[in-house]
C-alpha cells in the first residue's frame, strides 16, 4: 500500500513541483483581520437588504424610518444592523432632527469586490 508520504517522496525525487507557485502576494494578517470584519458585516441577510435599500434609494441615502418596514424587523434591531454596517465602513450616518439618515459610503464595496475578483 502506498502512503501519501511515499508519493510525496517519489515526486520530490523526480524533481516535480508538488504545489503551484504563488503568482502574487497573499494578503497579510492585518488586511485579513480588516477584511474579516467587513465580510462579517455583510454575512447577514438583513444587513444585505438594508445596504441594498440604502444603495437603491435616491441619492443612496435613506432615513431609518424608511428602513424598518421593508425588512420586517423592530426598530432597535434595524438600528443595531445599521450600526454594524456603519462601523464596517459601508454606511455613514447623519442626524436630522429626531431621525437618523444613512448614506452609502463612497467606494464602500470596492475593497470587497477587488478581493473577490482575484
């Protein structure tokens, strides 16, 4: 019976490369940590819907009062999801009177799109 170790030894002795070489630099630890936070923020159906609603709104801006009914969640839950998206850099928040307005951050999805297209 041939084991994996024996197969590796045979290929190494023939001079074949067992793994393809890297064609570009892999991401570093700091970038991976940042990207993980970003992807975690997007890894929730309600957050994806909220981001989509804001991005589809006129001027890519929406009042929190207009975001509650479409996702069918309570106001505190919607506010929590909006906070996560804001902290991850996808949205910016401004207060007008008693309402908070959320705007899609410029190039918010560019970094994620760039990573996914490598």
